[in-house]
């Protein structure tokens, strides 16, 4: 059957105050200045593309003291309208969690859980039809996995990240079709045991090559048909088309200076 796009609701934050003045992942180099007008244009292109594809984009107000708020995916995980808040590993981002909780309270969400353990939202939680896949090793605590399972009532599968370039799960794995448990991932980002788990759970997954992973090509967003991903990840385009998806290349090169791309800028409001 031909694939169909499902309307989505996303939360984004404009890069009004985006800058790289500290380094909390291998992509961040404070010696490389950010072209803020270009970052704004690239972000607007992503926002407008979502809207052109028929999706709803909600906006959370950026705060001057929180330059990484543009990476809205990290602020929470939302499933069935229930909000598991974030608790950031680094003090530079800690206050983002409260800003997101305030937004959810102001926008009609009533089931909001402030976590006890460190998790960085959809940076380390990926939702498929059957599972919540959960990254650990660099940011999120393994203890957050049990907390998420209790809150959402869904099986949580822990996956160990071992390459610091892929410090969040959403840099190494992307859900292509959450209705059909389809994913793509880069095996080199995971421990041997986690690679075996992924192979067992997702035997038909699209396996990314190192060059495409290194372009942050797995930091992608799919609506079930259209896959928005970094334009440099050219090796993923034909494999996606062969599976019936439509790759949509995006240029977020300025935001890549902060270690994020399409998915990092996009939190999905499920339910």
C-alpha cells in the first residue's frame, strides 16, 4: 500500500537567542561564531515546511538566558496527551525544563510529571507503535527508563550509546513510521548488546552508513511519508525512496553548530 502522511502537532522554539558559548557535546565549538540571521532563516524554513505539509506547529517563547531552547525536542516527551517533563544533565540547560512545563500548563495539558531522574525528552526517548526506545550513556539516566514506563504504561527498551558524537538517541536513530514500528539507525552508535536488541526488534530497519550518521542524518522527523532530514545525508535518500518514503532535505547548518538538526528542533505533541 502507498504510504500516507498523518497530520502531526509539533512544538518548536525560534532561535532568537541561539549561540554557542559553551560546549556540552562534541559538535559545539565556541570558537565558531553562529550566523544568527541565517540560523533564523533555516529554522523558519523548517517550520514553514511542516505547515506546508499540513502539520500544526505550536511555538514556545525563547528566553535570552537559554540559548539551546531552539532544541525543543529535549523539553519533554508527550504520549497520549500525557507529559513527561525533562530534567537536564547540564546546568546550562536546566531551566529549560521549567519553561516547558509552564508552556504545557498554559496550553491545556493536565497530566504533567516532573521527573525524579535525568532525561532529556525526545532527545533520548523515541516512540514507536510497540515501544518507547530509550537512550542512555551520555545524558539520560538509566533510572529514567523505569520512570517513563510507569508513567506512560508502555514497554521501555533501554539502548546504550557508546560514541560521544551520538550523545542522544535522536542523533543515532529515527522512527520512520510509528504505526508500523519502522526505524532507521546507525549501528556504530550503540553497544554490541543494544545492536543485537535492535536487530531482534526491528529486523527490517534501514541501516545508515557512517557518512550519513556523521552528517546527523538520523536527526530526522517523519510523518509516515515525508522524512525531513539534513540535506548532507544524501546516502539515505534512495533507501528511503525504495521503502516508499519521500526524503525532504533541509539545511540547518547553523543549528548543527549546537549539535542539533531537524529532530532536535521538533517536539511532537502526541494525542
